[in-house]
């Protein structure tokens, strides 16, 4: 995982923080499954909205949260597909 030079936060750390906040689950880890932590479609939109806002990218599809339901898996895709690698 690379770090955003402006914020020095890795994509994985960013996603863990977003998942924790959106799902109100402070103990969530990089390998916690979105669904098992209580995630639903509204929460998935909140995750992608926060991610888009933070990264300044408006084309991250909500379907990625469903396809890659852990912060670790989603971070890998974001890094590879949205220029954070």
C-alpha cells in the first residue's frame, strides 16, 4: 500500500477509519467483512462517498464495496485502479 503524500495515510488505514466510522464499529480491523459488521447498501454509499471525497475522485463505484467487502481487499483495488499505487 502506498501513502498519499498530501496526507501520509495509506489507503488501507483510510478505509479502516472510514469503515469504523460509517459502521460505528471501533474494533473493526483491515480484515473485517463489511456485511458481518452490519453493512448495508446505504452504508456502502457512505463508504464510497467518503472515499471519493478524501481522494478527490468521483468515479469509485459503490459496487466495489460489495465485491471487495474488507478494507484490505478494497484498498488493493483502489490502489491498483484509481492511481494510489
